[in-house]
């Protein structure tokens, strides 16, 4: 057979195979297009807006007074520090499955306290995760696989939108408890308590440790004690999510008070801990997951077994966590001098946000904007639930080029001395226009 004849035969055979091949399984008809993520869609719309007056109040990341990302001075120092970059022992080998040990041990102490009984009794196990999102996912996956009762997980209404997706994707049944009162723009404590009391015994309850996302509304210490008392009586399992320790009030201990109280009260619980906001390590995806076993003679053994199973889950998901952000956080957490510098940076961020809260409230009240605005200063942390309606939000976007989520949540970090007057004017305008209708 000539070379030309062989080529023609191969071409014919290839055409036959292509024409008779099995049809695609994953067609456009069988795989529906997923809806765009609302927050990232909002970011895209903001970037594409040509207005020089546009204001971004959607993104949950700290911005300085010039609306620019802020590298914490203590982090900037370490980025240029020869102790990290010129360390002769530094390499790019895998971390262990559990992560950087000096980071996870320091993260433990930060969240539950160095003298916590959970640490002293060796009944807390910790793994480094892909920021707080990865920690929530790892915890949800563990509960889905190993909780003998397969209970529902109760989420506050509202909650961080990604909670719903994460827990659904790992097979947990979702339920809700009331949290935000539209009337008072504060905590619906009675509704929350009633729902937790009515929840089936042994339910998993997702709790925001501080600076509740998206409302900025937190229980008082007395209310936390009542929540703990009820949850003990109902044998509920607490799952704390903490993304803003030190960033909310500027005080690391105060922002972890609820978690420490529950641990001191002998609860078995878990904690998802993020270092994105309080270190500004958004892109480094630095976080930790902690499981605290209940006190008892079996606690240390149970913790060891739980750690081994978490490691198996982590191995199948990401294998090994990334090193760079953990190295930076570890250096700060384990060095007393750097730690104090970090605390000062936290006070800078939280202080600027508090100034913006007070400034916005003052401007709206000075204008006589219809309604009450004291909730802006009574809420805490990065976010504020303004009470603006979806219609008002869309008017702010189309007419004033102000971008926020449809539920009226704003990132206070997006306000600064250059745009706060403009934003107050915009809010006053849409609220007054609505009052005429």
C-alpha cells in the first residue's frame, strides 16, 4: 500500500469514527448555566462603570481612606524581611497535611486562649485550611460524614451567602433561625431563642463569633450566656465561624469571647477561623479549623481520632495547604514584638471603620433623612445592614453609581472622607423619594 493510500484510509477511518462517536453527555441542555455569584457580579458591574463618582460598598475587604487595598505594616515588614526570604532552611516543599504546626498551635491560642482547658487537656485538634471558607467546608464535611444523628445545621437568617452553598454541597440539611429584626435593625433575640428551643435535640447551630455577616449585629455577653444555656439543655452542637477576630472591635480577646465562653462551659464544638481580614491576607487563603472535644477521660483519644479523620478528608480535598500566608501569620503570632505591632494595625482598621460609622450616622441625622439611623453605630464590624430596600439599592446603583448588595448591606470599609458626603447625599435622596410614594 502506498503512503498516499494509507493516508487516505486513515482520513476515512477518522471521519467514520467522528461521525459515529457517542453523543456528548454534558450538553448545554443537560448542564444548565449556573447563576452568576451576586457579589462577584456586583464587583464586575462596579469595575465596568465609567463614572468618576462610583462608590464600591459591596466588597468585603478592607480599604484605606483612599479606597485602596491596605497591606498591614507588620505584614509589609515581613514581606521584605530577610528572616523569611533569605532563610537558608526555607524551601518550597509540601507542608504536612495538617499545615504549618507553629501556625496552627498559635491559631489555637489566639482563638481559645493560651490557658484554655481545651489546650491544657489536649482535647483540641487543629488543621490549617484554605482560609475560613476551607475551614467551614472541612467542618461541614466532617459533620456530614461522622455525626451519628445526621442532624440539620441551623443558619442565622440572614447569613453569609456561601454558608448555604457549602453546607448543601457536603450533604447537610439546612434550617434557619431568626436573627435580624427589620423593625429594630438589631438582633431578634426572642425569635432566635424560640427557634433554637424548637429545633430537634442535638441540632448543629452555626454561630458567628463576632461582627455578624451580613448584619453587623452581635449578641451581648449576657445574651451569649443565655444562648449557651439553651444549647446545653437541648444538646445542640455549636459550629462557630469567625472571620473578624480583632478586626471587629480592635480587641482580639473581646472578639473571641463567645467561643472562649462556650469552651469554658464544656461544650464539644468546632471553629472555622479566617486570617484574611485581620491580616489582610485575602489572596494567601490562610485559615484554620479547630475541633474541641468534650471534657472527659476519653477526650484526648477522641481528639486524636478526630484529627486523623480530618487529615484524611483534607488529603482528598487539597492534600496540603499553602505555606506563604501561614509563615507570615505564624511569625507575627509567635513573636511578642510583632504581635503588638499587629494589634496596633488592627486598631487602625477597626478605628477607621468606627469613624465611618459615626460619620455616616451624623451626616444622615444632620440632613434629617427620614427614619432612624442609630443602628449604623450600634452594629459592628465591616458590614452594616442599612435597612434600604432593594428598590432603593437599585436606584442608588443606576442614578448615583453606588454599589451594594440588594439586601442593603454595605461594607463600611468602602466609605472614606472622600466619598462619605456623596453617599449620605445619595441615601438621603432615595429615602426621601421613597417617602413621597
